[in-house]
C-alpha cells in the first residue's frame, strides 16, 4: 500500500532490453535530425536553442507566438520558459520535414527570418 511500485521492474527491464537489442543502431539518425532541427531553429532566429542527444530545447524570443504552429499540425504547450522537442523513431521523414516547414512559416509570419 505504501510502495511496491518496483514489482513491475521486470516489465520495465524487458522494455529496456528490447530497446537495446532493436533500436540502438538507429539512434544516430535521431541525433542527426535533432542537430538539423536545432541548426534550423538557430538560423531562423526564433530564440535560444540547444541540442542534447535527440532533444532540442527552444527558449522563444520575447513576444513570439507559437500558436501559429497549430495550423501546421504541431500542437505545443506554452514554453515554461523553454520548449522541448524530442526526435524519436516514430518521427518519419514526412513529419520531420513538416516540422521544419512549420517553424520556417512561423518565422516568416513573424518577420523573424
């Protein structure tokens, strides 16, 4: 009643083993895409950008309204103060390119780039 959450540790370990056995080889693709997205956001001048493995962190410039991203199918929560974008194996070329284009359009709408 006061714990016992680790009784599922075998299930969690199995998921970890599966990931190590089936997905490690393609992690470089996620890291490469994260670097490309980070560079794109920097080039657009949307704010402060940092990249760590498969994650891109964007702290938007003051006054930048990210709600325009929704028109391109990107749902975001308000940055607090930083937005985290995570690239993973379920992000295909179409989704990645759409994300890049959505941020480009946002920059053009706001006269940033």
